[in-house]
């Protein structure tokens, strides 16, 4: 009898186990569904806005993410005073039974102040987003963010303060101007060349200056104007009167010998294996193609300058040196008595003893210290605010990029690397990538009267 009772209990125990398993399964499923559809993590709103000051037209990248249930909707309002303007409203559909909306939404919020009838002054940008969670009785999680903004749609007002009215080709100078508000960017434009401006704090608030350099081959100034962009992105412009003072062109004859070609062309071939043809053809390739590539590299380097001024006073000339070639000499190259090429010398050649000490003409930071084609081993110093000096044909370089050097600091030793026929220094001064006459910068009176007095 006892055995039969035990047999009767076995189905009951099995049924209880099944019920327990079903209950556990329901709990697991319910937990999964609760986690999936009742998640409580709200959407994340990221608006890329670096400057709360906005101008006439603005484009603000927006990114909304919700990786759990996805983005259901969002609305963007611009509130100024009692007026609410809907800039954007998006709604999304659930992709499927167990899936939500898009995990990421990327948009660009465009604001045209005039088209929206906005006034200059305070406004608030409001963004509200929901996800597909069933939390909050099916309404989902909500995120609301607010960004206080200031609208400024007026262009900055500019006025000319100081600067030259006449300038020689290859000469440098400085233009001083005033703005009625803080500027984000400004500078001087001359015939397509741009010279960035900088605050002249010694002369008070709203005063800016821009070092300028006129290319050696300028015959006429077609355009000269100050351009400025304020912190809200509004652009202002002021034309200025600037005329060219004509100068006499200096000419030079360069004789290329067979021995020079046999010495130099194999050296260039190591760095430029694409060279082909006779020694003369290789020379013409270097004197034109490589020269132009080197000039582009130098200009690229000199378009990035420190806003801080490192230099002071006149620039020092190489000690106990004699001049072998002048700035902007129009060179004609001869080979076996016939003309083979024409180029312009964009610096000064200075010679002293063999392997002479090459010192910094003024304080600055090393921005280039390496081989550079026709210039051989080169050091370029950034003196700040667009002013650079270049030292070429060195046999040794004693500095590295990033080094700060004082006036008179050792940069290297003179040599005849590159296209140099003998041991000497090729020295150049550049303003924002434009070669200018170094002789001016050696003259303390010129530096004081044409640059430094305007910075005080």
C-alpha cells in the first residue's frame, strides 16, 4: 500500500517542478521585458556649440543618442522674449516588436537670424528628446537641455590708425587699425596675400596691428584692405590707400661650370631620384622644379606663427661677413657662354671664414631644422606675429624644432650644402611667407621708425 502511494506522489512532484520552472521562466521573461521596455536611461543630447555668441547665420551640429530603446522624437525651440520658434521637430517609428528607434540621430541646426526675425541680444535654445521606453506609462524617458545664447548680427567697425602710405617692393612695415569690438580674426589683404593681425595691447583695447611684406616683383597694388571677423562670425572690411614706390632692379650673372655640375648634381640625385637626363638637364630641373617646391614648403611653414612676439630691436648681421649677393637680384644663368635660365635671389649671401658660427639674428623659436633642396641644410626661426628668419647652406645644424633661442644663440656652422658653390650663409627674412629685404631689419633706426614705434 505504501509503495502505491509513493507512485501516486511522483506525478504530483513532477507537476510542481514544471509549475516552478514555468514561473521561473515567466519571471525571467518579465525581467527581460522590463529591462528592455521599461529601461529608465534617458536620451543623451550633445550640441556642438563652442561660442554662445551667434551672428547672422549659424550651423550647430547636433547628436542625440539612446542605445537602449532608441530615439523616439525630439523638438528644438528658440525662445526670445515671449516668442517661441520651432527650428526642428523629428519623430521616428519603432523598427520592430523587440527593437526600438534609431540609437543615434545626427542633425545640423541652422539658424538664420534675419529670416527668423530675431533681435540682437539674449535668446535660449531648448532641446527636448524622448526614447521608446515604456517607462512613465508608455511616454518614455525625457531629456531637456537649454543653451543660453547671445545674438550679434552687426559687422565690426574698423578704422585706420597708423601705417605707411608708400611701400617699396620687397619692403616690410606694419599697419595699425582699430575695431569697435573684440575680434576673433583679422588681418590685412594685399593683392591676394594675407597678413594676420594681432592685438597691440600697449596701445589700448581694440587696437590691432599686422606686419606686412610686399613681394619683390610687385608693380601695382590692386587691392589693399583690412578684413575682420568678430566673435559672432560677422565680417567687416575697410579699404586702405597703399601705393608702390618703384625701385631699380639689380641684375646678376651666374656662370655654371662643368665642375660645378659634376659636384652638385649627384648630391641632388640622392634626394631627388626622379631627376633624369644630362647634368645640365638635371640642373635645370633642380633650379626650377625643386626651387618651386622648396619655396612652397617655406611658405607653408611661415603661415603658422606664434601670436607672441619674441624679437626685440634690430636683427644682427652675421659677424665679420662680406656680402656676396643681394636681395631680389635678377639672376641670369650662363653655361658655356649661353643663357640657360633666369631666377630671382630671395635673400642675402654672406661669407666669412670656413665653417663660421651661424647665430640667431634675433630671439625666436626653431620651426624647421633639416635639409631643404637648393637651400641645403636650413634653420628657420619664428620670431612671432608673422616674422621669420631663414639660414641656409649650413654644414652643421645645432638646434632642433621647438627650441627657443636667444639673439646670438648658436644655430649651426656655415657651409656649401644645396646649390651653394662655396662656403657662405644665405640669409632671408620673411613676413607671413613673403620674402622681404633683410637689410632693413639690420638697421636699428628703420626697425624703430617703421615697426617698433607703432607697437608702443
